[in-house]
């Protein structure tokens, strides 16, 4: 009987022994996975897809779930999953996701994984496997919007980096990970996914108490995610094309050679003035013109005198006086827009688009004035992904209670603070 492609992987903390992993020789590789969860409460954790090289260049792949075992001891953890000689196949994580997070379903997961092992290794069989992946989670508008913003941020990172891309999640948002792994900028067959720092391409997620917030979405990512909600195979193909375009080197800009200065043509001497034609002397001509002008003015004056004699006197028109009305006083929003336009905060660049959304502009200025975000970034009235992370971690912003939700400002408090600050 042929040896199974996938084999069981388990790890736990044993009293008076410490962490134990079966198979034993992989403890040193899997130890960092649990150590990253040492500050999380008991049972908090998530998935991992880990590829490492053993002795002699042997590649071993592991996929499973790791959780904190704080009730046993500080820094304790346990994990379960499967391992194989070679990298984990690209579609294994999203295909087995529903069963992976339940330790009691590990035996059935192993049977199912070994039944599909041949198809997972043959790329021509992937369309059938992709059609079996459930996309019900993508039918939730809120979930789909958060996924779009996370993928937009990840695709904006420079390609070719050997460090993992970071993702901030709360434990309730772990369902984002298989879709990020399937549609993200790193090829799934090469990507790692785990809660701890590592070297290599992939994704490192950090468990926080704040759910991920929505942000800007690129058109390519929006089309890809909406397509995947109805057809996972077509969405996977769009992700492969998007990864290929992202990895393509940018064309070099053509350098324009400076214009070659042509030698100046020798200046030619100005043409001689035309010869003067014979005529009247200049003095006589000037005297004649003066006499004609005097006669013309005398004739005009006589005509004006005759018109005054025949025209009846005009009746006096009543004088109307108008009272000048004072302009209405400026509103608070108008005063703030005028102050931001003429007297922006020192060291900050206020873009014209920021004047259209004063509450968000107030939050951006607050982050920069309280050293929660870099002052060098322009204020544009929109929350970038980096600014959203700063909002979640800025304690002074939470103290002032200027945010109503994770991404929506409290308009009244934000405007009141901005009015005081300016």
C-alpha cells in the first residue's frame, strides 16, 4: 500500500516536559508559531501554512491551526494539522478551510486531503477543485468590502520583497485569510501564512482587538472579488493575471536629449531708408494742419451753442439713495475652510480635496499634531490604510472621543476640536 501523501501533525504542552510535537524533529521549526501567541488569551489563534527546509535541502510543508494554551502555562500552545514531504499544494488551505479549525475533525480532514492529493498536485485538475470551494462568505457585502480594501493595500506593496506582508485582524475576521491567500499578490504555491515573523514571501497576520476597517479599493481588485463571489475559478484566473501584471517590470522612462543649439546666423545690416520724395516743406505742412484744426474746433463750438439754445432745460430727477447691506456672517464650516486655505497648520500640506470633508480633515490633522502619524504626509480628507492603522492605535484620539466608529469621525466633536486648534 502506498504511503499517504499527507500525515498527521500535532503539538501540545505536556506537564514537566514542555512543548511536544509529533513528528518530533520539527519542533524547532514550529516553536515560533506558538510563541507568537503567548500574549493572547487561552484558545486564541489561527491558521498557518509553513514551508521549511530540513537536512539535505529536504522541503517539508505543514498546514494547520495553532492556538494559545495560556491556561496550561504562560507561552504554552497547541496545534493540529497535516504535513507532507514537499510544499503544501496551492489550493489546500481554501479547500480544507471549513474543517481545519476544528481539532476533532482532523481524522476526517486527513482522509479527505489524501483522497484529493493527486488532484491537488495536478494543475489541470484545479478547475474542478476551485468549483468545490464555497464562496458563501463573499455574499456578505461588509465582508466583501473589507476583503477588497485589504487586497488593495497588499497589491500596492512593492513586488519582489522577501519579507511577509502584514495583516491586522481580530479573531472574528479570520475568514479573510483563505481568500487573501487565494487572491493575494503572492503566488499561493509559494506563499506562507502564519501569526509570527518569518523570512520569505507570504502573509503574517497580527491578532488585535479591532476589526479591519474598509478603505480605498482599486478597480481591478473590486472586479476580481465580485467575480469570485459568483465564480471562484474565474476569480482565481483574474488573480493570476493581476499577479503577473504586478510582477512585470515597469518600462524605463525615455530620456529626452537636450536640444542642440544651432550656430547663430550673422546679423545683416539694416536696409537703408527709402529716398524722400519731393513735396511741400515740413514747416509749411505743419502750419496748414494747425489752421485746419482751429477751423474745425470753431465749427464744432458754434454747433454746440446752437443746440443749447434750442434744447429745453431738463427737469431735475429725484435723487435715490440706496442703503448698503452688510454680508451675512460666515458659518463655522466657512470659517474653517478659510483658515485652512489661508493659514494652514505649521508643517502640514492641506490639499484642496480636504476642504470637502472637514471632519476627516480634522482627524488627519489631529493624528499629525499628536505624533500618531507622519507630518510629511499631505492632508487630503481621505483615510489611507496607514492612517486607519494610526487611528486604531492613537490613544490621544481615543481619549478625545473624536471617532464615532473605526472609520467614521464624530462630526461635531471633530469640528469643535479643529475650530479650537486653528
